[in-house]
């Protein structure tokens, strides 16, 4: 009996020890959603947006000096979301070597410049990517007279690439992995690489396929040049912001997602106002700010997304006008089609709720 009593007491002490060892979870408040970058933009009354110094279809100036292009329109949409008007944006043209310094130094609030999202850039460049607005891949532009069927036939070729870009590194990886000899012709920027190719200083020009399509339109005889079928990399292009302002990263991310979701839901620049008044679809009502206070929670107006959509159109409208069938590039949607299209792509908007 004594032994049983002792065992029972011992077991009770162990049970109490286990209960006392369990951690106590206390309720804590979420940190406030505050953005120093947003505050600075509001004081300034203007968004500073870093763009390519000149890439047809993506960011370039027309004959009136107005900025046009796929990336330029996303800058305008962000300005409309944050400040209520797409005109409240200053475009800052940047070379590939300038772009991250300009972002870190505060010269621009966002970099929307056909920039690939990579691990090393988030680690070493002090930036954060807010999303992907174009899925691309690197390829090769060559003269049709060479009768090449694949980049694997470029043994001993001179290949033009841009300095300090993923294109320079990807080309080196491609040829090294296959044991192919090549001679890199490294140029300062896209324009210099294109001009070197046009002068026949190199046999091929390697860059993102979208950039090659743009470059081909500027050559004297575009039909004499072909983009080889090889796609040697995955290039997820999207907006980058300076590391350290999570709230601003969220604002850029959700503005991009709002434009993608608008296309999925059939909201356009023309019908956004009417749908805000008439639609019963709760997804559309939340998107356009008729229901909920998501905008004010971010420090914006509740119709922030509606302002962005009316300023530039939804993702599909921006694509079609600048780089799709209604443009000189005439690029297919491909991977940049909506996830539920036929055939489907990778454009998948996060829910706004």
C-alpha cells in the first residue's frame, strides 16, 4: 500500500510539472501599418518611378517626350492608387548599373524596370521584390542568313550581352554547361548591345526575349533577324523597392494584384465606374472600394484600386496596348495569360478581401 501511494504521488508531481512547463500564450496587437515611403510620397505630391532608359514596349519616350510602355503604365497605376492621379509620377531613367543604387539612395520610390527577381539581389542589393508583372526568359537574336536552328550551334560565336545583368551570367552558364566556346562582347546597356549587333560586331545578341523582340523592331531590316527557339533561363520581372519598409512593399504588391484581379473579374478602365455603382459581386465591390475599408487601412483612399484601373486599365489592357497584339512587338500572352485562360498562364491574382 505504501508503494502504491508513493507511486501515485510521484505521478501526480510529474503531471503537475508537465502542466507548469506548458508555455503561456498571451494576446498581442499587430503592429501598425505605417510606411515612411508613402508618407514621403504624399508630402512630395509625386511618385518617383525608376524605369529603363529606353526599351520599346516597356519604357520609352514618344515623339512628344511622353513616357510610354508596359512598365511606365504600372508606374502611372501606382501613382493613381497612392495619390489619386496617374499624372503624379516622375519617371527616372536608369541604366542597369544605376538602378539599385538609385533605389537604396532614395532617388526613386519603386523600380519598375524589367528587373529579374533573384535571391542574390534580395540578399546583397538591399531590395525587396513586390511581385511579378512579366514572366520572361533569355534567348538569342541572330541573322537569318546564318541558318541556325539552335543556340547550341553558336560554337566560337561572338555574343553581345549587357554588363551587370542576369543576361551576362546566364549566357556564361549556358555555354559553360555545354562545353561550347564563345566570345562575350560585353556592352554598357541594351542600346549599346543592340548597336554592336547591328554593326555586326557580334554574331548574336542575348537578352530577355521581350527585349530581343523590342530590339528587332529597331533594326533596319527586322525581317532579316530571328529569335532562336532556345529559352535558357527563367526571368520573373517585377517591381522592386528598398528593403526596410514592409508596408510600402505591400502597397506596391497589392496595386499590381488589383490590376491582375480586375482582368480576371472583367473590370476595365471603361466599366469600373459603372460596376462600382451597379455590381452585386462582392469580389468586385471589395476591389473597387464599395465595401470594406482596406484602402484606408493601408493609408490610401478606399477607391485606390478603382483609381489605378481607370488610369491605365487592367493587366490585360496594359499588356495588349504596349506589348501585345495592339503593339509593334505583338507578343503572345503565353506564360503571362491569366491562370484560368485557355491555354492558361501564370498570372494569378491574390484575393483582395
